[in-house]
C-alpha cells in the first residue's frame, strides 16, 4: 500500500471506530464518548428514523464494562417514563461488542443549559428530574450517578435522565448470577468506586454498597439542586439553601427519604408556600404571604386609598 | 371550595367591610350603619355568587375582573342613585366606586383561587 | 547474537505478525527474547513500524533532506540495536512509542551536535541511553512522530488486509474499500453505484463488501497495536490514541 494521505488517515480512523451494527442500523457520526462506551447517531433503516446507538468502546475489553452496558440496556428497557430515554433494541456487534439502540435526543446537557437559563426554569427542570428518579425508585432502580451532565434538556423542553450504567436494582435476589450481583457493587473490579465526586453520597463514596438506597439518589439530586442554585451567581435564598442542605446531609437518615418529598419542598417554595426544611421567622412568613398574594394586597390597598380619597374629596 | 361558594363568601365578607368603611368616607351615616352593612352584605352575597359562577365558566383573569367590576357597579347603582332618608344627601360616587371595587376584588379572587371543576376532576 | 548494521533491512511489513505462534507474544515483548530468531523478527517488525515516524521527525524537526533523514534513521536503529536499547525497554516505565520517540530525540540531538562539531574539526561522541532519554520532547516533534505513527500503523494494517484479500480471492472487496475509504477520502468519493459498475457486482454487494472489509481492517489495526504494545493497559491507551481525542 502506498502512502496514505491525511484525509485517508482521518477516514480510516473513523472507519475503525464506527460500529458495524448490521444492515438495520446505519451508523453516521460519533456523538460522544463516556467511560463505558461511545454513542453514535444512526439511522434505523426499517423504521426510517434517527436513533442513538451506544456501543462498548473499542478499547474497553473488560468483561465488567461489557456487563454494565448490557445491564444498562436492560434497566432502561424496564423504565418507561417520559423522563427516561427509551430503549428500542439491543444486540451484539459483528466484532462481539454489545450495543443498544435508544431514542435520539437532541439538546443540551443540564450543566450547559444552566449557564444561560433563568433560575425559575432551572428549578422546574429539576422537578422533572425528580419525577423521573422517583419513578425509577418505584421500580426499585437507584441511579447512583446523578449529575448535571447526566441530565439532557431536549430541544422541545423534554428533560431526560441519562447514563443508567451504574444503576442498582434494589433488593436483587442473592441467587442472581455473579456478574449481575457484582454490577450492583459500587466498586469496579479494580476497586474504583463508581459515581461522580461531589454528587456521590458519602455511603457510596466509602464503598458501602449495602447502605446505598434511594437516599443516595436524594443526595445526588440535592447536589444538582445546589449546582443549579449556584449557577445563577446570585445569593441562594435561605429556604432553598435549607432544602439543599437537607438533601445533601452526610447522614442518610437526615435527608429527605424520597425524591418526591424533596420535589414537594422545591415545588412549595416555588409556589410561595411553607416548606418542611425551613422554619421561617414571622417577618419571613409575612413577606412570603405578601409575595404570594401581592395582587390581592395591592387591590385591597387600592380600595382603602379610594375610601380615603373620597373622604378627603368630600372634605374639600 | 368551589368558585361560586368562594365568590359568595368573599362577596359577603367584603360587603360587610364595605358597609363598615362607609363611615370612613361619610361619617354622618353612622346612625344607619346597621342598614348599610346589611344591605352591603346582601349585595356582596348575590354579586359574589354571580361573579364566582362566571369564574367557573370562564377562565380568564381580565374577563373575570371586568365582570366583577361590572356586577359590583350594577348592584351598587340602585343604592347609589338613591337619597339618604335621614341626611337627604346623595352618596352616588361614595357608593358606586367602592361597590365596583369590591366587585373587582371578588372577580380577581374567584379567578385566582377556588377549585374549578377540571381541577377537582 | 546482535544485529549488525549491515543486517538491518527496511523490508515492508507484510503480515510479519503471522510468523509468531498463536499464543501471540507481543512483538515489543519479544524484543528481549532469548530466542534469537524471534528477537530478530520482532526487531524487524518494530523497525518497519517506526521507520516512517523516525524519518518524518528527522526531516521536519531537523530540516534534513530525505536521503540524509533515511541515513540518520538507519544509524539510529543501528545504534539502538548496538546498545540494546530496544531489548532493555521496560514496559513499567511507559509506552514503547514514547520510549522510542524519546530515544530518537536524544540520539538526533546529540548526532546533530556532533555533526556540527565535526564540521568544526571536533570528535565523534557516543550516546548512552540515559543521555538519549534526558532530552525533553518538544510539542512539534511529538506531534510529528505521533501523527506518522498513526499513519504507519494504518499502512501496516492495510498491507496485511490487502494480502489477506488477495489470498482469499476478495480482490473486488479490497478494491471497493480502497476506492471508497482510502482514495475516496481525498476528494471525489465514488458512489456505491459507480463501484458496483466498476466491479460488475450488485449494488447491495458494495455495502456488504465495505462492511466486511472495514471489519477485517479494524481487526488488523487492533492486531498491529497489540503487537506493538507490551500490556493490555498500554494497548488500550494506544487504541485511544489512534482513535483520536474524545468528543466528551
């Protein structure tokens, strides 16, 4: 073979990396890489639609990683919720790597979205994340890696929780195969703890897999809420700070017990109602009631002014 | 509480208050205060119920406020056009304006608060 | 028995890896083998794989003419063999590619200085492996070497693929792959219809040929990388380096 040009080198590198998923899925472009695999935009030639195809990275030949990818597909397939990306298909590439096909979501990750969004929009997006996580908990699945970069803001306002590769299925029977049970561990085969520092509950960071339950995800949600609150650059209101503090309490028993209860406090705060995490002072209560009923207060004030004006006018 | 009932309650309460505050703009009517308050309460109850019923049918803050204002004015008008039998004075604007404003407030309240049928379903 | 300078031959890499037994000892690992023929084969393979990157660095970093760069490359490998640099490579200290690049830079710097001194009437200086490793890599040299290393690995894999296709009577598949993925990358990429017409095959067969040949090409690339690395971790690192920067 004679000298190959730079363009040919680029093209051949792409050809090596691009998975061959058979005749049904035509892979077009790489969308991104993670620790476990790479995600590509592909076309489903049977249904004629764009999909996202996630395949094990070509350099990831560890059996544990392959197991995680397959498991992620299975977990996603059992979670049917608007906030969790739908899995369409799964299989093995011709070169033996596992892959799965899911809905293609176009949009921004939450950490990117937060740089330009208003705080109200961010909190409402956060509530949708809580809904998705709460649903997963109801199906006994704990995400274990909730971070802003694992939440996608779709271009039509969808909020999707991604990357369920290290999810734990709570209460899994000890009779399950060793590989699946090992996937429930918080550590990989070489002892590395899975999860993201700063968003990982202390019990997970310390490798105590048995202690990791839904409250570990509450910690992750609280850390996300803290991230979003800080992204505005403005001081965080005391009640919101109290919610974040409670959700990210080092002791799991001090946190909200469920994602729902965390979401309820955030929702109440947005609606100007009292919250569980914060005991407001009398002045704060009055201020809150005023903010919540500002229009009514102003109307009654206007009525009082009219009455006094009439009096003064009659006096003249 | 559904919207008609909220309108009834708010209209009655604000009608009573409106009656008492007549003393602010016309202190000389103090001897007829009981009559004024009862009349104002009656207006408030009927107008409030109608405004609440409108809010149940039409979900629009501007329209609700406009309807409330109109109902308040319509119910206040007969009283505003009359003459006080004791003082012989007319209190047209002193009755019409506050009465209309009470209707406006009830219109706002019933649009903003109160359970609609859809919400209860 | 050491390889003498006269014994170094720059033969094209043509499936030399298939000379190793199925237990597939890495070529890099075989550089320190006690089996002389095995060590010789491994040395040839390494030289064939790294010749192009070495020459490229010498040409561009030290502004050498192609002929001079080839001579210097020859001298470098001869010196490396003479001093048993390749046999003394320790995988625990880093990747083989980085090791060889560092040796080259040290050798070339010292040789360049010596040549300059000689012009002025000075003597010849020998280079130790420690001196060679002491020269820090600059970004330009690193970039040139790594880029040409990628090109070399791909070329080796292409040669192996070509030989395999010809041996197995898959000439049409090979030509389709070259036309679309190699030569086609430079500009006017032929359509599937054009390829089907040129090879007198059905249109659907073009897709099958490209997919299967890409798959085999990928396997040859990965085999080449396995040969040029001494451990699984190094292999994975080199795969990542070959595939380019991560998108996320």
